[in-house]
C-alpha cells in the first residue's frame, strides 16, 4: 500500500447534541449508510457515532437495518 491509497479523516470535537442532530439529518437522506460514512462525512469519532446511533434508535428517531421489520 502506498501513501496515495491511505484515506485520512479529520475528527472534529463537537458537543454530543450537535453530533446527534448531524447524524439524524444524514439519516434523512434516505440512502444506506454505514458507521464509516458518518466518520467520513461528518468527521465524527467512530465510538461516538455508534453510541449516538444506538441512542437515536432507542428513541425511535432512526431505524437501522438490524431493527427493520
């Protein structure tokens, strides 16, 4: 692997409520998304993304494939 094949992402530090709103808004796009998409597009830490997606799902504000009926 050479340097041209490595993706670098800048991770932003934002309050949880801001990150949560950004994640929910991106879900509104209607496309299939993976945790890595949130990291790449929003610049959020993967651990935070997973935590907030679980919270949003528990609150009934998003639906993931694992919970789809």
